[in-house]
C-alpha cells in the first residue's frame, strides 16, 4: 500500500490466516518492520487486539 493503509481497512498483505504475506521480505514497509507488539497491544484475544487497534486508529486519525 504505497500511500499507507486507511484506518479500518485490512492490509492487502494480510493472508486468510492473519499472517503477513511479506514478513521478512525487503519490501515489507519500515513501519511494519519496526512494530514490536506487546501484551498490552495484543490483548488476550483477537477481539481485544482489534478493539485496541481501533482505539489507536481513532485517536490518531486526522480531523
């Protein structure tokens, strides 16, 4: 996604199993390479993780 990923839209590189299709590849964006997930970011379930990501996207969305 050359101009970034809009909030609420899954990355085009996300596979059906939620894994990154280009993990470890040189074309993986720097922001993805630098991301260091933490327990507070991931929560205890996929639902908790998505709720946290949604909150971050809303908090950082341009107004």
